[in-house]
């Protein structure tokens, strides 16, 4: 039997669009979907044309979280369902999540693995782990705390507070909330800004941002950034950018 298509990948104009299309299973964390997601990320990572990735989904739910058919029996490898998250997070290009609909349970982990999250007003965010008597996994608490702090994480995970897209923006869980019809345009605009920049510089900046997560000393953070800045000023992209700037100044 041919395996169903749960994830698709398209690359157009340097943008890799990774779509969750397992609509019949509400884009749950079933092994078919997570394995195809990991494979799509690997394919995008191996494509030198890709400069930015967009994670999106189809259907009335962005992701329903844990797969109900496999929740009843512990898996031989309980970490297998997290391969998709890890693959998303491992991408060296920026990853933008475009959320059009409710995200439930462990499905929120898909978003937390991305660099930036934008959402339509129809989206809601509901971790819901404790409602099915399961502890959060896959680094959910750590990643959520990075976005909304300890109190926000406790409110959502322990107290079961569900956020609308507007509330999620206000709390810092997502970057921007827009009308449903404006989501595609926002995603295209943000992705095009990345594409227009030096891919090497974008990847280096993302890497520095990741390293900075674990730093508590501002002097060390400044030193790491200085090394990267010195590198960037020796790159052809910097020389070209300065040349264009001089041309614009002279043209005034």
C-alpha cells in the first residue's frame, strides 16, 4: 500500500514551503507525518537554493497534537514523534510559521521550533497536555518559557488558559496577528525580505541568536557578536552594500 502524503515541500524563488497536509488525521503527530516532516526539512537543508522556510498547514486545524490512535500504548521509541520538531529547529535558514487555524497540544511544538510565528485571527493556541493526563514533552516547557516566560507557561500549560491569536501576539507567543485574508501576503513579504539578504549573513545571525540563548554575561554576548560582525565586514555582500549606499548618497 502506498504511504499517504502527510507533508509536502515546494521550493519557489528561494522559499521552501513545508505544508502539513494530513487533514484526515488533523495533522497530528503520527509517525508518518513526523517522518515526512523530518525528510522535508532534510531535503530543504540540502538545497542550496533555499534561503528561508515557511511552515504551514491545510485543513480546519493546524495540528491537533498527539495522535489519538497511538496515545493508548507507549511507543518503543517515545522520542520518535519529536523528530519533526528537531528537524525544523535544526534548519540553518530562518523558519517562519504561518498559522491559519487552531493549534492544540503537542502541535504547538511545531511552532515553537520555528524562529518566527505569524497567525490569522482564526488561530487559537491551546497546549492541553494535562487535559489528557500527559506531561508536556519534546522541550515544550523550555521553548514556551522562552516565548511567554514562566508565568505565561504555567498559565497555558498548568491552568489551561487558551490564547486567541490577538492574545498570543500580546503575550509574545507569536510575532504578529493579522486578518485571515492578510496572512499569505504577510508571509510573502517577510520571506522576501530574507531572500533579498545575504544567505550567509542570515544563517550566521541565526546561529549567533541561538548561541545567545544560553548566555548570561553581556560582555561574552558582545564578544561573540563582534567576531561575527568582523566576519561580515569582510564578505563581498558588505562591500556591495556599501557601494550601493554610496551611490544613493551621491544621487541625492
